[in-house]
């Protein structure tokens, strides 16, 4: 899965939070100083080319954009990319690194294991 730039991710967060919208509607969700409509339109076109957004024509020059991928799908793909790139495609190595760097405690890891075991029993 392709990664998003910070600006692209900001747009996608707004799309996931608020649903399909026009570029001007998206602009309204930004604090002042708001990005220019043309800037947002360009970024949305890039997001469409990357497969994150789709659109439907409202008029000949007016499009409503919608997310083609869910927040959860993006998170999963992003995590997979990090694990593949930095941990040799090993989720075990990734979790081990989190424990070693004390980003996750042994107790939290035990809790996670219990939750996984409970989910697998249902």
C-alpha cells in the first residue's frame, strides 16, 4: 500500500471523519489560515491517483469525493509496511522491539495474549 504524506493524511482523516464531500466542504474543516481550494483539489486528485479517493460528478466541473479505503485498511497497510521494512516481515520482531524499548510492558503483552486467546475461542 502506498504511504500518505502528512498533508494527504490530514485530508484522509477529514474524509474518514466526515464522509463524502466537495473540495470547498473539505476546506471548511481546516482552521485559519485554510489551505487554498486549488491546493486541496490537487492533493485530492493525487489521492485519487493513489487509489485512496474516488469521485462522482455533481456537475461538469464539480466533484464529490469519497474514501475508497477505510481508516482501518490504511492502518493495517501502514503497519505491514513498517514491519516489512524495519523488522524483516516479522511481527514477532516488531513486538519484541516494543517490549525491549519499554513501549509496551510485559503485563500489557500478557493482557494482549489473553485477549487474542479469548477471541480465538469464539
